[in-house]
């Protein structure tokens, strides 16, 4: 949506990914931040709505998984979505705020140390289920963290290949 307003399709420029990192690289940091905020809000909305409706935490986790999968494979974009990191962050922010803070810390330290956003994203996704467990989250939330973390890692498989070939762009 941000790209459309600027007359640019982020799926046709840069890495071809509609996520905040590519939008920031292609359209500027303000557009990237706006994209990031929208993706986080999208992820937080689903479980927060479930909570507002008084639904069980298990239903909220399914809603969170659906939000991330909908971001990864959007019907209206021919199933070509983003990597799911910001949307997953929104889900975790809604269901386990302390874990969201820990995930951001892992992301920030790793991305800053390596200069690769993808390494920060993969690191945060990899530690997500463990952090949820260590922060004593309900089992439904831990299982959701496993699913979301695995989906994010799977979507980063091309980034991992570029990292091994030393062709991954830094940020």
C-alpha cells in the first residue's frame, strides 16, 4: 500500500520483497517505518481482537498464526508476501510483551553486530520459542512461537543462501 501511494511496487524493485526493509531501501526510511508500523499493527490486531471478544488464548494464537501466514502468502498479491517478521512481532507484542522486547533486543544486537537485517530477523525467529518458554508463556503460545519462528526461518532461506555466497546486502 505504501509503494502504491508512491507509484512504486516494492515487489518490482530491490529485493522484490514487500516488507519494511525493502521499502526503506527502495522508497526511503519514512516509507519503511510506515510499512513496519502497518505490519506490526496487522499482527497485533488479530490476537487483541480475540482478547477483546473474550476468546480463549488458543483462539488468539490461531488468529496470530493466520495473520502471519496471511502476510507470507497474501491472496491478493498472488501469494507473494513478505518475510513475516514485523507481523510476527505484532502478534508476540499482543500475546507476550516481555518476549517481544527480548526478541527486539536479539534482533537489534545481532543486526547491529553483523550489519544484516536478515541475520537479526532469523536470530530473533530462532530464539522466539525458547524465549516464550523461558518467560513462562502458555503452551499454546509456545507452540505458536514454534510455528511462526519456523515460518520466518523458511521464508529467509534465500537470504541464508546469499549470506553463504557473500552476496546478501547489508543495511
